[in-house]
């Protein structure tokens, strides 16, 4: 059976009505876009509370309603899950009725650009991704395992709100094709709708392209290509579930941000772990039975991370919150083969494979008790200090490692990668009629 083409359909985006072009303060300082939020699974409870306090209409009120129920002062935990998502749906509808959010008058494909403070620039297309049927192979390849809980969470939110509130993040090798050329020349193909800056200094710009001829040119260029999920595996699985079981043809599509990795090479950061109630010395001593463990003389975290970067795969760093680091490397190949049978060498060389298949079972720590910390190793160490545990510093994978695993038809362990910069939630949303 032939593969379904890669296709982004234009749609009428739902957007905040007061995110206008060029909103920079008279003082010359950047405006903080207090309506936008990171993807739903990035902020912890404290950061979520900061987002909620930043503006009564911040997108986090919609995307993380369960955290809202737990973190807001005076809130009551333990409410039925369906009630929490129904409240998010009611809030979304109220914002639409009050004019806080409004749909654009014409269907469009959107060009979204991010420029970070270090000059990193990423630009891609936002559209309604056509989802494959259950009988036809699709053009989108996942590379990471998913869990039922987060998939169910996103499915409940989508079914309650009848909306895609934030896009998944896809990469594809565009090879300077027509879609890439049009995206790079967005100023001549569309209208600039938004130019704003978030608190981290990143500039966000959004253009709308409404010309059907432009849509057709993009459609023809994308059709033979394939894409890799960079971020949003659980949301994509929820898209597929809604497509299969939803009662509306609109669920044959899901909101996606598609970036040409040739024109915009992504940053690939690590997701570190915090293991509770386990000291670094205990973890290191136990790990000696399956790997080589070396206590480092490193006087600071950057020095220890440089040593980790030079170590042979797979390798990890155990960080004691009070100071001190252990390098864990040279894992027993037989133990890795026994822990991950019928897997490729590329899979067994991943640091997260060694962690999730070997070390966590050795420490008798279930995966659901491990906290994830995106990108910031110092934050992971501080979280370990607060939780009286150990920070496991994970080296970032390379894009080549991710593609190698995907080419074998395998999925990396959950939360193995953190591609960036990630699209901000709330910039453009998709609602079903």
C-alpha cells in the first residue's frame, strides 16, 4: 500500500487578539509576552504558577488544567479528571465569547520564526497535519516511547475543548525545496501578524499565508517527504486516538509545526533525571556491578560535563547535590544485551537505554518516580538537593543518533531528547467548528 503524503492543510487559526505586531515598550525594552507558555510538559509546578500569575489569560490556563488545579492558591485537589478538562473547555469558550481569542477570517498556513538571545534562528510552517488512516502507512516517524497516562491526558483535553491548543514539533529534510523557499521568503508571501518577545529574550514572529496558489506549491513539495517528531510524541498519539475514535472529520488533522532541518539545524539538548531518596554514593556503589564508575576530581559542574562529553557511549554522570560527581561508563555489553534484547547497537549505545533498562531496575526505582528536568543540569542538581536524591546528568544525543534509532524502526526510551527551540503555546491554536 502506498504511503500517505506529508501534508499540511491551511486552517483558520485561533489567536489572541492583543498580540499585535511590534509591541515594544517606549523605553526600548522588550515586551514580555505574558500570554504565551512553554509546551505543557516543560514547566513544573512553580514555573506553572508563575505563568498563571503573569496574566489571567495565559495559555497555561488551557494547556495544563491539572496543574492549575494543584498549584493555584485556594484550589482543591482531587477533582475528577473529566471535570478538570471540562473547566478548561469552558474557559476556552469564555475567552472566545469575550473576544480574548478570535479566529482569523481566512484559512492560512502560518510561518513561525524564533530567534533566541544567542542568535539561533528557527523558522517553519504551522498547519493542520493530515493524519494517516489505520490501514495506510504515514509519513511521520516517531522516535520516542510514550506512556498511556500522558496520551490519555492530551486526548481528554482535546475531546473536551474540541481543539489543538499547541502544535507538535516536526523536522524534515527539506533540501531547499519550494516549501523551504516560501518559508524563508515569508515577508513576500504573507502578512506579518505577530512580533513579540518572551521573558527569555526570544523574538517570535508569525506570518499568515492565505494564497491558495502558495498552498498548492507547498503541498506539492511536501507530499513525497517524511518527517520526524522532534517534540510532541504524546500529543501525536492523542491525535491518532482522536482520528480513530473521534466523532468529527476534523480529527483527521492535528496541529503541527514543521521545520526544515537542513535550513534550520535544531538544537538538541538533554533531559536530566532526579532520582529521589537515593544518594549519589549509594547509586555509584550499586552501579559498579554493571559498569565502570569513576569519582571525578572535577571542581565544578561544567568541568564534570566536559568529562562526560568525552566518555564512550553510553555514559552518565551522577551528581551529589552537596558536591562531587561520579562518571558511569563502560557498561557491561552482555548486561545491556540482556536488558534490551532484539535491539540494535544504536539503541543500546543511548545513555537513556543504560539508565532506564539497567540502572533504574538495579536501584529498584520505578520510572514514574523519576523527575525529568529539561536542558538545565544545574536545575536538576538543585531539584535533587530539595528532594534528598541524586541528579543523573544525561549527555545530549546527536541528531545522527536519533535518526539511526528511527531508521531501525525503534523508539528511544521516553524523554531521551529535547529538541529546541520549542514552539510557544498560545501563539496559534486550532479549534473544530
